C-alpha cells in the first residue's frame, strides 16, 4: 500500500546525491565499483532486463490521496485510482514510491519478488548504502533512444510536473554541477549505465520566501532562541574559520525576488543577476540551501580559480548547528571575491535592488550611507572577515520585492 508520508520524507535530489557520495567515500567505493557488486543479482535468471536502480529522492510533497504517476514523458501527482496505475519505483525494502500508467498489464514486468528485495537489501546494507531503491528497467522504446547515444534528462516544470527529455550523451550541459545522476540500468553484459539525470529544480527556488517574509521569520527565530545575529554567527565561526574552509563560504538568508519559469536559473554575471535558460558549463552554483540544494548560480570564466562547492561534511555540520536553534531560514553561499573584499575593506557594502525585466543589480555604497537607515533595508548575506568574525556584506532594498 502506498504511504504518502513515506514519500514526502524522501530527501531532495541534492541531499540524496550528497549522502550517496558520502557513503561511497566511507565505503571506499566508486559508483561503478559499487554497482558491479549488484550486477550478479540484476543479471540473474528471471531478473535480467527487468529492474534498475534509482537514487531515493523526491522533488515535491504529495497531498493526501495523491501519487506521483508517470504517463509518457511526464510525471505528476494525481488522485486517480485507476487499476491501470501500477508501481514502478520502490524503496530498498520494496515499499511503493512512484507509479506509472500501464495500458496493458503485460506491458511491464512483475514487481520485484520478496527474494530479490531481500538480496538487494543484503548487498546495500553491507556497505551502508541505504539511499538506493529498485525501479523498472527502461522500456523497449526507451532502450532504442539510449542505444542511439542519448540519456534522459528530468526537469521540473510549473504545475508540479517532471518531464523527461532525451539529450545526447555528449551534451555540454551534462558537465554542469546542477546535474545529478539518479537512475542506472544494466547495459549489455555485467555493466550498469546511467539512464536518467535530474536538473535544477525551479519549484524549490520558487517556494523560497520574499525578502520581507524571510527577514521577519529570521528575526522571530532569533528572538525565540534568545540570540542576536552576532551570537548566532559566532556559533558558526569555528566551522567557517576552519583551516579547510576559511575564506571559501558565507551565510545567506534564504529568499527570492522573482519566480523562475521552466528551464530557467537565476544567474549572476558581474553585478547583475537575472533568469536565463543558458546551459553553459561555465555556469556553476554559488548559493545553496542548508541541505546543499543549488539555488542561485554564477558565470565563472576560470573554474580552476573558483572554490569547490561545500562538501557533504561541511553541509552536515552547518545543518547540525542551524537545526539546534531552529534556524532553517539560512543557507550557504560563496565568500566574496578578491575584488569584493577590497571594496568592503575600503568601507563599502553591496546593495541589491530589483529592476524591470526581473533583474537584480548590486551597487557598492558606503557602509555609513544614510539610505541604509531609511526605508526597508534587509541584511541578507554575511561572510568571514579577515579577523575571523562575520560581517554583513550584502543588503537588499525592500522596494518591489
């Protein structure tokens, strides 16, 4: 029986991917070497070409009575209880999680047997890889597409839909940090291949609060915890000031100013951030949720001179600290650039204002400018200063937000 609460408890794609990578590292494995250990089971008599493996995750919460159901290339929630709807994705224990419309019952294999599920659990438990589940292998039509050199890209659309689109395996966008590998299937003899990847989720971005709401929530949580901004940031200082991470990351107040449309990301270029559908590999994430979900991006000319994204261990420790004070309204961002640091050391800060065309523009203003005390100005971003303390480096004007 499908349990909507179990589905809604699945992690986000970014959290799931970070957990998987962390567990692989702890076990001394790569994706390929781990999947090799599953090959004998998935290629055994009676099971070959029937099942694949997927990374347990979800993008949107379901409401009571809903299931996530795939029909053609589109998956979306429905309350339809048609007998033609059958499970197509299961947890590691065999619990039904996602479903598919099947015009004829003989169009799809039987669900994985209890014996198959038991053996699957034994293998993944041996390596503490509890973030994977079982799914159906690709259909004959999907196999034709895959064998022609394509992979399926899943994108989130408005209206709580996920759409699968085949793209060439050599497409440059697959090298982007916003792409997560999620589904693998037996390809040929004794080899797993990634058949399914997930792109940046606009729904999560569009659900971020406005700057006014975010600031009010932050202040309320500070008051409830008996903290000030400074005392909270002081608790984060050991993490951000550690030898490994000092000068790399900052803290930002989770919010957004404009909704994104399908295929868009909010990308910063110079002093301007605006939505774009550009999938250039020079676009990388620069702002994340507390769980490591990519939220805003930036153009980078030379990635070799750019810090790596926050690692899973950093994200885990950040969540541990913020969760202890119920501060779920903060995320992680990159620290200011060398040029920005020079500007701030000269007594300036960055003011963000919204413009027509869904543009956000950063302007350097003196830290003592009278305008900072007039009108709705919200502190939104803090980074480590040279003396080891946090300083506000970025404020947002409350106009037109």
